[in-house]
């Protein structure tokens, strides 16, 4: 009876010992390496300035994942290249971690609008809102477009250009040598300056009047007055408001 008990006890001890050894081997050789590897940290490589294909390869080789978080226009970074990344280069990240990228759509393009018969002020305002610049302003006489209005542009309407492109204006001048003086009262001097020059008139003295109820630069007096016959080359004198006090 005692011998049978001892034999059974020894079998149990052996089985426990074998199970312990097997468990140790499994934990040591399989479980622990996975746990240690899961917590491994890596330096994030710098992929800015690379193509998306290059960036993907670099991150893959480094053991990291990627996604394109945003695409936006950029005047410097070419189409399809990486503008920025998060996390930043050389920051630490877990192996298999995600790196978010912002890639470039290249320079933004816009279409030149139709500006014929608009005033210079209107044309300038429109193209500047579109991210374009005002280039040269030339004068040409026109039978169909009123003096001081846009006759043509360069680049022409419907041209596709990059934002920041300069647009040259050709403005209609007065065809006849003599014409009636326009009425500039109530307008700001800055808004009519180009129109005055396009008519072939010259700007003479500009006098400042102290006022408290008019916008700064508003034309209060002009000489010659509106309706008087003038000719190209005549000088126009203005009195403008000092602005509200």
C-alpha cells in the first residue's frame, strides 16, 4: 500500500517537473521574445522632401507604417513629394507604429478671368483675390471700350496659370484729343489714379483738407470741374479729405 502511494507520488512529481521545464522553454523561447519585441522603440527616419513611393519604402524598411493624412498645394514642394511628417524625424516610436504624412499637390493653378470693360480698380481687386499679381498697365485707344476700362489682358482670359503669376493690363485711353472732364468727386484718389492716367491726363497738386466726416483720401474738389472740356496732357488738381478725426 505504502509502495503504491510512493510510486504515484513520484509520478506526479516527475510530471510536474516536466511541465515546469516545458513551460519555461516555451516562455523563454517564444513568449518573451514577442513581448520584448512588441515594446521595441525606433528612431523615426526623415522622409520629408522624398516622393511618396520613396517615403513608403524607407518607413517599411524601418519597421513602420504610414498613411497620407493630408494633401495640399505648395509653392515650393513639387507634386507628390512629402511636405511634413508626424512624428517628426528622429523622434522615438514603437516598432510598427504609424507615421502620418502631408504630401504636396504642387503649385495651385487658377484660370485668368474675363476682365474686359471692367475698371482698373475692379480688375485689380478680382485678380488679387485669386492670388494673382498686377503687372504692367499700358494704354491703347479703343472704339468699343470706354476710357479707363480694361481692353485686354496678358495672359488672355481662360489661360491656366500658377497662383502668383503677374497679369498685364491694356487700358482704353481717350480716343479724342478733347473730351469732357469726368466727375471724380466722392471717390478715393487711390481708386481713380489709374483711370486718370489712362485718359491721358496728368496729376497735378494734391491738397489735403482737414475734415471730420469724410473717408481718408476722398476727393472733395477737382480742377477742372466735371464736364469742362479738357485734353490729353492737362494737369488735374485735387483736394482730398484728411480722414475722420
